[in-house]
C-alpha cells in the first residue's frame, strides 16, 4: 500500500514600508518546516512533554540555505530586548477565529502541488526604531519563546520553520518590515 505524506508548508509575505507607511516592496516566499518544528507540532497536539506554543518571530542576517535539520537561525539578530510577539494580521493577539477553513492548493515546486484545508496567518512588525536597524534581514523563523539567545549563533526555544530570503532587506530607521507567515495544514 502506498502512503502519501501529509504536507505542511509556510508561505511568507515580507513587506517593506517607508516612514509614511507606503508599501515600497513586497515578496512572497515559501519555506520549509524543520524537523524540530514537526516534532513540536505533535508534542503540542497530544500535550506531550516539552509541548510549547509558537509565540514569537526571530530574524537573522544570514542567507545560508535553510535545512530541515536546522534548530536555530544561522545568525540571529539580537538588537531588541526580545523576539517579536506574534499577532494576527490586524495586529491583535491570536484567537481561534484566526484559523481559516477552506481549500487552498499551493504549488510546492516545478513538479508538485499540495492541497491544504486549514491555515492561520501570524505576523510581526519591525518598526522604524527597531534595535536591529543597520542589519540585513535575511532569515526568519517562528519560535516557542520570546527569549533571545545569548549570542547570534546560539539557540533559544524550538524553531518551527526557517525562511531564507534570497533578496534580503536592509533594515534602517527609514523603513519598517512586516513579516506575515501563513501556515497551511
């Protein structure tokens, strides 16, 4: 009997705005769910030991290719006091009403597509006064903790997914970056 794996995917929308709030650039990129993220999903679903919810978004400067075995950002930016808290796309705390039920088919690569039945979009906003100004934003991830690692190459919490932006945005006081991650199951 042939078995087909259940797919999970995250689609990111990275938006850059100027100081006046005008959209300057927008890109949409798919990323991979890490092995640790898949394990965390099952821990959470069954309330197993080490279960913990996704609460924060981290950002890093590296553009090293993401791997399913990644457990941390390659070079996480630690200029803020904490990682950014996740909200819905209206900027308020997440609630059950943010889960969307509906059929969505996504092109995964040149030869395959997958159909998903539920999704949720979460976001974090890096404002003009962000502590990481002056750095390129080249990688993003969702985490189970707001706590930043002790150094850019250390880890903190479970990393659920890992996006590497092939065209990183330099974050300055003249722009804000809104990163929206939509998870499909």
